[in-house]
C-alpha cells in the first residue's frame, strides 16, 4: 500500500478554558489565533506552518510535574527553543506561565502554562 500524503497540522492540548490558553500561547509565541470557538481554539505562526490547537476538556485535571504515582500524568509537553534562556523565562512568566518547582536539567527550564501543562524552554535555533 502506498502512503497517502500526510502532515501534522497541530499538537492539541486539552484545557478547561480553550480561549484563555489559546491567548496565552499566542502571546508567548507571537502567533495568531486563527480560530476561536468555545470548545476549540487554533493558534498558528505567521509562516502558517504547524501550530497548536486547544480543545475544551470539561473534566480537565491538571497534570502533576514531576510525575507522581496515582496522580494525573502529563501525556506530552512542548519543547520551545529560545535564543536567551533567562529572557525566555522572564517573557513566559510575564505571559502567565509559572516556573516549575522541579528543574531536572541545568540548561532547560520547565515551565507550566496557565492550565498546568509543562513546557520546556531551552537554548536553540529560533
């Protein structure tokens, strides 16, 4: 069987308030909210490439970081390259993120978005 054309159009995060989380990521990344519905929000970079979507999860439970047996586990996280780690952390905090208490790597900062999803900031090509 021949593989049909495929591409990832977005990662999807669940949240109790898709509009608030979509606005957070749009501000954090300098992206645009391209769809804003009560149950679904899409944000995209100016290039139009792969973006991020947020869907309503009425029974959303924040993940615990680091993982704890018997608690809500993180299913995935976002890795976000920054050209200045200290400035990236400051910007994320100003946008509404929180610095996670547990930081397992010296050159990576684990942040928590307003819904509690972990994301990592690291020095990389932007």
